[in-house]
């Protein structure tokens, strides 16, 4: 069992930056890949970024590529999402997720554990 808690959300102006953090607890010794997803009201949950257990491999949605950076600190059991050049369309609840043996790390159903989310609102 893994528990995930997101933090760092808030209200920012378009063009600004925000850093989200996800703290993991429980069974943190397994080789979990980590991902960030987001969901706006009335929308499907959308893939944002993923990072491998080692942190050596990352993958981003085209909509955030070049603006967002995912990273992890295995010693602290945290994963971060640095969001720069924020746009109004980035407004959503952002969720941290963990999973293992995934066929597709961009698919929400492939993840085993989820945080409760943190709200990010970008004003225009």
C-alpha cells in the first residue's frame, strides 16, 4: 500500500510558475513509476507527465512539453512537477499517481495508487 499526498497548488497568473509536490508513504521500497495527471471539471482525467523509478526516463504530454518538468527524490519519497509558463488551460486538479508493471504509463487505469489532488488555477 502506498499513500500519496499532493501539495503546492494555488492561484497563479498566466505566464507564472508553480511547483507541485507529491509525498509518498507506506510501501515506498517498490520500484514504482510516478505520474502526474490533471482533471478539469467535466473533463476526463488527462495525462501530464511520468517518471521512471530511477528518475532517468521522463515523458510528457505534448500540451506541457517544454513548460513542465517532472522529477523525483527517492531519498525523500517525493515527486515534483515544476510548471512554468502557465496557461489558463492548465487550470485543473492535479493528481499524483504511482504504479508498477504498467503497459502504458500515460493511461490512468494503469496506475495503482492516487493522491486526492491539489487545485491549480491559472488566471488570465
